[in-house]
C-alpha cells in the first residue's frame, strides 16, 4: 500500500467543493435543470480562463499565451475552436482622444 501526500489543505478542499457545487447548481438552472456534460463544462472553463488571460494582457495574445503556459499558435487554435474573438476599438472621447479599449466578445 502506498501513502499519498496531500498538497491541498482540507479546509481549502471543502471551500472548493462548496464553490463548485454552487457553479454546478447555477449551470444546471441555466441549462433547463440539466447538469452540463463534462465536455461542455471543460469548454466553458477553458473559454473563461482564456478570456480572463486576454483581459489581463489587454488583448495581447502572445502575452496571454505565456501567462497560460501554452504556445501562441495553441492559443489561436483554442480561440478559434471556442469562438473567442478579441476585438479592438478606438475611443474618440474628448477626455482621452487616443484611448484604446479592448473587449472580448463571445459570438
């Protein structure tokens, strides 16, 4: 019999369980009462993480790929597969005539 080390404190594990139970209940509610399939859950989590990294890096895909620990080409492929579009627009307000805005859109 082999002993395994625990790297996550039990209190953190319980907190994560509660957090994910809440996510699962909300996802089921928004999905007509059905719990999402694992594949759909993973896609949602991956899309969220990529979008979050792109926002952190202000749309810079190379920097986002580094932050995620994946190659730039892999990021582009995942964005295409998950239909994540990084958009870029210029704000023409008088307060900041050259201000740049970046948002992420999910078509």
